[in-house]
């Protein structure tokens, strides 16, 4: 199979929203009047972002999911995406499974694949997404104010715990490990939440590098500090058997959870609790923005200091 047959078989799908999709030198797109486009890209590299033996269907899901998570964090509705692949060889079973995972999530999220690039090379998957948000309503990192509540969706730490177990740094019972691997391999982008947070959240982002590091970005952009209450931070239940220090590290500094962290004025507490009910998604109020800078976590009045705040590809 040559490059063009490969694209035609696995990645050329009819354009719906796009004026012109896969097949020309470029796609043609037009956002609805009054909308702005949120554009983001995320790359997954074998050995760095995923284990070489990962299920290709899960990988197809994850490559798109981590990008959709960025749209969720902006409060944008998914519109279009591109997929650029470097493949070491043409393995049709692998490609079919990868494409199945990718397209299933694309259909669910209503995002349209309109182009990409396919080349030979070390396995690398680069996805770019564009989503629409009403002009001026995107959720930025910079809108927080001291006194705002800090919230987080879902539960934290499962993906990092799965990585720790895979690396031999921790151990979990089989069932707990399965739950954690599910979170690592098939993250759920919180699109409905992001959309609903327009007009409610003052600042938002998705947790890809770790809660403390990512909330630190809101702090920097909003010129605030933050104080968190350890007891309020929702650890994934599968982490219950881990030693306290490992659990804290995973919950506070583990990456790859793709939950949303956001800030909102206290007057929205009732609406956010109601939203949590509507979405069937836990929303936890874990602390508050304060004056100054830096993110501090307290457990019964004692300051917690995890060894590492979050993931950094170029950390020494
Ligand atoms: P060009 O040579 O102009 O860069 P290509 O030959 O790389 O174009 O690709 C041909 C068409 O197929 C283009 O429309 C491109 O966007 C699309 N395409 C290539 N690879 C992929 C892919 N992995 N997924 C979706 N579309 C792709
Ligand atoms: Mg061309």
C-alpha cells in the first residue's frame, strides 16, 4: 500500500462542516459568524508519551482526546482537526485499530478530520484541533482574581499511578491497576463541562502536567497565588492502597489526567454544584486564589511539599 492508498483507506472521510476536506493542498474552513476559532496542537511521541506496546485503538483515542481537552479548557466546541503521522512501517492491523479509535472519538465529539500529513519515521502522532467559541467568551488562564474558588473536575492521580506501577515505582492490586490504566490510555475530554463554564469560570485549563504545575500557570497569568486543602482534592479511589507520599505525588503532580481546573467567584457555587449534577461529573471546590504568588497545599494546617510539582520535558 502506498502513502495515498493509506490516506484514502484510513483517513479520508467526507467533509460535512468543512467547505473542502481531505484531498487537496489545503482544507477550506469557515467559522460561523460571531465565533472565534480556538486552535491547539499536541504531539505524542513513542517512548515519551506512550509505551511502545500500547493498544493502537486506545492510542488513536488518546491522540485526539488530549487535543480535545485543550478545546474543553478554552470552552470551545470542536470543529475541525488535522492528523500528522510519522510511521516506521505500514502495519495495516495497527492502522485500522488506530483509525478506529481516532474516528470513534471524532464522531462522538463531532469534530471533522480535514487533513494532515503522512510520512515514514519514528512513531509520532501530531494532531491539531480547531474549535469555535462565541467571540470574547473563551476561558482564559488570565481571568482569576484573589478570592475566587479553585475547582477541579473528576478525580486525579490515576494516570500517574498507572505510570508509576508500569515503571516499577509502586504497586497496585490488579483491579485498581486496570482502572488506572483506563484513565491513562483513554482519557475523557471534558467538553460538555468546558462549554458550560462559559460565563461561570473566571479562568480555566486542563490538567496535563500535574495539578500544582498547571494551577501555577493560572496563578502566573492571573497574577495570583493559590491555597489548596488536601482533604478536598479528589484522589481517584483506585489510589487508596498506595503509600500516602506516592498518592500525594500522583494527585498533586501527576500528569495525564485531563480533568479541568478552573476558578470561579464564590457567587457561582450553587450553579456549579447544579452543573455537576446535570453532567454527572464530580466538581470539587479544592481551595482559593489568594494575593501573592505560588501554589500552596495544606493538610490540617500543615504545608505539603511534593518532591516535584509537575512534568517538564526539559527538566534537568
Ligand atoms: P501535500 O503533498 O500537498 O502536503 P499530501 O500528499 O501530504 O499533500 O496529502 C494529500 C491529502 O491528504 C491532503 O489533503 C492532506 O491534508 C491529506 N492527508 C495526508 N495525511 C493525512 C492524514 N494522516 N490524515 C488525514 N488527512 C491526511
Ligand atoms: Mg499538495
